[in-house]
C-alpha cells in the first residue's frame, strides 16, 4: 500500500521539484520509503508503506528485468505468487528470461506487464492503482482495479497529464489552473459525494474503476477492461445449497488471499453481519491470534460496541475498542473536512478515522466488511425500491406524501421520499432521500443559479431487457434467448455498487485509514465474489422479510444466530444531537449570512429556513445541514 504521483509532459514544464511536492503531499500514505524516476516526458514519484517484502530491494519506482519499463503502484495483488509461477514456467519461451530479484508483488506485476502487455490486468486479483512507463515507446499506462477500491486522480489539459493517489498530490503543483465544476456541487448536494469520473474541478478526473489509460504524445486513450454489467448472467443460482457452497468457498478463498502479509494484521469488527463473517473466516484461517478493533459511542443509541465485543469473545480474538465522545469528534473535525480534498459528507468518516488510529497502534493491515450490504440487499434503500415498485403505492404516492407531511417528523421524512415527479430518476432519489439529502427538485430551488439538475443514472441499470444490451457489447456474455430482468432491489443495489460504494464508502475508508498509514483490505470485493453474488437469485438475498438471507445462513454456521437478533444500526455518529449542541459552532461559522452570501452558491433564505426547521424539531434534516456545512467549509478553505 502506497501513494503514487507522476506526470507525462512533452512541454518539459513539469520538473522534479513539482514531483517532490506532489509525493510530499501524500507522505502519510507511505512513510517507509520515497523514490523517483524521471526520464524524457515522464516523471514517477512513490511513497511506500511496506507490507510485502520489507527489504529495500522492493522499493519503487522499480525497473523491469529487461530495463524497458518502470512502475509505481498503490495496492496489493493477492494472487501474485500464482502469476509469478506462470511467469517462471514460461522460461526460455520468452525473449527475456525473467530473474526475480524480490519476493514482492510489485515485481510480479511489472514483469507480467512486460510479458503480456495491457492484457496482464485480467490476471490480477486485488486492489490497485498502477502506473507503468514504457521507456522505449515513451508511453505511460495507468490502471485502476475493477471495483475502484484504490483511488487514482488525473489532470489533463490536452498538453499536460498529472496524476496522483489523492487530489492533494495534483493540487500541490501550483502551476496548474483549476476551476470549480458547478455540476459537482449539485451532485454533492444530492448524493453527499461527487461520483466518478468527475471531481469538484473541471479538468481533474477520477479514473473509472475497471479502466486503464494510455498517455502518449498523441494524447490520452481510455479503455474499459472490466464492467460489472457484462458479468450479469441469465443463469441465476436459484438452489440454496448450491449458493451456500459456492459463496462460502469464494469468501474463504478471498479472506485467505487477503491475509497474506509480512506485517501484523487485524480486522475491523462492528458486530454486524459482514464484519463478523470476515472475522470468523480470519480466525479459522490464521495461524496467529486475530486482533479485532471496534468503536463505540458514549451515546447508547449509537453504541454497538457491546455486540462487537460479544462476537470477539465468542471467536476468541484479541479485541480492542475505543469509546468515542463529542470531544474526540471535535478534535478530528478539521482533519475530516480536509483529508478528502473535495466536498464529502459521510460523517462516519469520523469513527472510521478513530478506529484506524486505534488499529495502527497494533497492526499495519486490516480487513473490513465493505461490499456486503451492496451485494446482498442490506440497506433500507433496497426495501424502499421494493415498496415503490408496487403500482398501488406508486400511483397514490402524491396523496400519501401530502398526508404524511402533516404528521410527526418521522412520517414527514417518508413523505419527502414519496414526493417525486415521473421524470425523476427514482433510484438516485431513493438513495438521496434515504440519506435525507436534497432531492433534485429541492436543489434547483436551493441554488442561486438556475441550472436544471437531474441525476443521470447509468442507463443500463434501468434497461428493461438486459439481453439486447449485453449481446451488443464487445465483452458481452454468450447468452441464451432467455431474458433476465433486474428487479427493483437489484437495480438499487447496482446503483450502490457503482456509485455509493466506490465514491463514498471506499473513499471514506481509504483516506481515513491511509491518514494513519494503515492498509485496509475488503474481502467482499474480490471480483470473483462480486461476479458470483450478482448472479445469485434475489430471492436468496431477501427471503421472508429477511435481508442478506444467504449471507446470514453462512454466518450462522460460525456464530450463534442469537447474537445478531437486533435492528441494523450502521456505522454512524450521533450527528443530529451534536449539531444541536457541541458542534453547533459549525453552523455559526459556515452557514452565517456573511459566509453564504459571500460564495453565492445557495440562497441564504433557504439556508436560514432549513436551520430554523432543524432547530424547531425537524431533527431529520441534520444531514442537509451537514451537507451545507461541508460545502461552505470547503469553499472557505479553497478560495
């Protein structure tokens, strides 16, 4: 796990000095070593967090055996030993007989590219952002993993290409001109994050997951090497026993892969379904006692630490917990609002940073449960997608919304979810209102500029007939004449997999953990597991009112069912209470009339009305308050 930065600049205006500033800006991602490669139009910079092969020989940038390629790389490729065995088996059948000098995955990745070219990426099982420079052809290649676990940003102005693991690496180059992208503010207010490939800036982008870019004197060329839509099959796994066996096998294989490390490891344990299953598998596979880490809250309504402790005691882990107070949160507010580099409203970044800080005292690698909810219908939004698919509710929604708006705040929130027009993208609307963010209609009345906004969902998710779509893609499946139609819960979960998971949850975990030089791995996002899970019958994911049914059936083979018989809480902080009291100063500092009118992004009268409603009992509006706090904090810091 590391931080990478670099450039491709035929104008020669980008120098080593720029590169050093870029890598220095992300030094927290790699405190163990620093390295540079500069040749012709290309410069590569690296900060290393040593995890596999701790020797200096494994430092980066690394030059290939034939001296043609140079690599910098962030992430882990878990099956590197198998790839290495294939490379060695080629022996004299290839022009350059490979002599491996290290036991690192970096060298295997580099030699695989040298041997197979860009197609090497199909062999990789892992999380990665890779940059490889071809010294002979003067071409730069950048690859991002299939699910977007590891971040990769780039700046492009038709002559200069700059990239880095975080936005701050690119922004460290003060010569670059950046301009705010207004559409990004609208996306942020609707979703709480800015979805790829966009960023808050017009000419800085996130590399799409499952993609690679070739950069040369001719410009840039982007290729999609993996797309989840092409992995949807018409042949669903409908048999429960078959699903249990296949799913169990792949989860075990994934955890086994991701336990590979030359440094101490642990598991983030919330006490929920996903992290508990990962922990159980790790305990069964590890030759040493597994360390687990959890966060609790002084406010009992948000404290799940007792459940994590119960799971840890049952499994016999070495458990560590940290109880969080508002004072702990206050100390981290500035860090949380700044480390994400662009507006980012997931307040659970606070406990994620705290548990990462705790874990780093004991380990360098952790496993985490991201992906379980998205793959197995674990969110309330999935339930709302199912309900709103009912024609009766769909046609009576406006009347119900009007009636509910006159009741208590709990029902008012539901009333807002039911309030949408026929041309609204229902999937993003459900997500937005489940989070209690701004609807597309509210955004248009909130902004000072009259720009029409309606979130455009990837069209294939709403495609009624997947057969015709898939058979027309170059990487499509060989399908029978039978059609597969996604149901409402599947569509909502695909939204979460493509948008929410990548640009919120994985972003949150990456920045929060890497802030403390901690590598976090996500076993549920092994692409083999993802490709299997999306083709398990939805009736095995939501059965008899039980969400994540098939995953729970596997878990209960390891841990008693009784431990988990409680409502789902999620990894949240009591932000509602804190904004009324201990964190109310954030409202005063960032949403005052002077600040709001200075930046003229949103209408002050709307902000004033929102704050008044919040202070007068409409507590469910706290996330909208938080959105506006984060936005104006960012504007103040990035003038």
